[in-house]
C-alpha cells in the first residue's frame, strides 16, 4: 500500500518533500498510516463522511473537497479513470511544487503513468505491494486542462460529477422505484443514500410532503443534489445514513441503498440501511426500497418490520414495501 511505497521512495527512490508548505493527501485508504509525512503539515481530503470522520478522529485536519492550489499534493487514485484525471488536473494548479500519485494496479496506476509521461516529466516509479508511486515537479497546469472535470448538467437535466454514483445517466433501479411509489407518502420523508437527488426530486412532486431529508455520505453527490433539488422542503444532511438520526420520527423512508464497500458486493451495508430505516420511522411508518435481485435482504426486512412484501421488479431488481417497524430493532 501507499505506506510501503512512500518509505521506499523517501529512503531510496529520490523523493524529497519540500521543507515547508501544506502536504495534502487526497482520498487515502483508511488503513494508511502516513507515518513518513510530517504530521503538522499534513491535511486529508476525503468526501466520504465515515472516512472523513475517521481521519479527523486520528487528529488530522480534513477537508471535504479538493480545491487544488496546494504546494504538495499526494493523490491516492480512485477507481474511476475520469475521476482520477480530474483530481490530477486540480492538483496541477499554479503554485504547485510537487504532485505525487499513488495507486494499486487494480486502480489503473499503470494507465495513468503512461498518460502522464506523454505530457510531463515524471520520476521513475516506485513499485511495491502491487502498486506504484511516482511524482512530478513544478507541473504545468495548462498541460492538463483537458483532464479537468467537475459538476456538470447532463442531457437529462440533472447535475452530476465524476465519481458520483450514476453520474452519466439515471440509475435504472431508482427509476423503477419511482414508478412504484404511491401518491401519498406522508408529511415527512427520508431519502437514505440520496445521491444526486433523483428520488427526492420525484418525492417532492407530492403536495402533501412537507419535508424530505436527503441523507448522503458522499459530499460531492450531496452538492450535486443541492443543485438538482431546489424545493425549500428539501433538507440536506452530509451523513452516514446507517448512523443518522432525524430530529423526529419520519412517516416514510425511500431508498436505493448502496451495496459496495470495495469491489465486491457487501449485503451487510444494505442490511444496515434497512435497520436504520426501521429505527427512524414512526410506529405506522413505511419503507419503500429497491435492491439488486441477488442481494439477500428479505430476512433483515422481516426481522425489522411487522409487514414486508415484494411488490414487483424485473430480472435485475426487486422492489420492497415494508411497514410497521419493530421497536426492538437495533442498528
């Protein structure tokens, strides 16, 4: 991982960090220790709320979004190439002294290295632990202008951004859920894992709805939602949906929960969403949910609600309606 490559780069690979100025580490993995970096000059950029809070708990100053213009930036590559390129372009801002890029082979580090070499002089890569680390000095921002990307209005009329779930088109599972929602949902509704706001925008077409709580852990997704959902009844929460608690119990929860914590499906994440929904609903509250057909949510729904029904779907997705949360539910 990045720790092993940093040690090797600083001890044998010729990497010398500037003596002054902030060192900004963008999206480091949570298991990174970063012991080789001067603690008093290191700042973390992490937009995923649970990881953001974990780094803060370790004593690091944290920012939700990367603004560029830092003297030294270390980019830990995200999986999406478009997202990775956008971060690199941001790091290549006027005044940047050094940009360090680290990633696993599975994150596309070899492809990024090849692309970088066509534009700027980079160091010899440090290879270790199934990944690579390399750097460039005093980069020219203009050389990477075509890599810049950010929130943009799609052809469908919604704002999205690189790295945000369903950035290029409306998610078909969410579209299926929208079509299944009843005309009346209650006065107060929570949209857990709200993303860029597709479900909430449709919920707010109902006149009887007084408030919709958009709960989303990815900061950039929530920023896109603020652009997409401008109804004054919308309330935005940058929070982990599995831990968020409303000020008062809500009438309904609508959700298309995420099911990845890494590259493999993790049903426990969606199950945690189900338990969180049950805990925040009124005694007669209702849950409306869509899920990938292969994910095992039925038992968790039955354990969490007195009534639970599969109400439709297609070959890829299944729709659930659950009601009357069991009060013994614990997250």
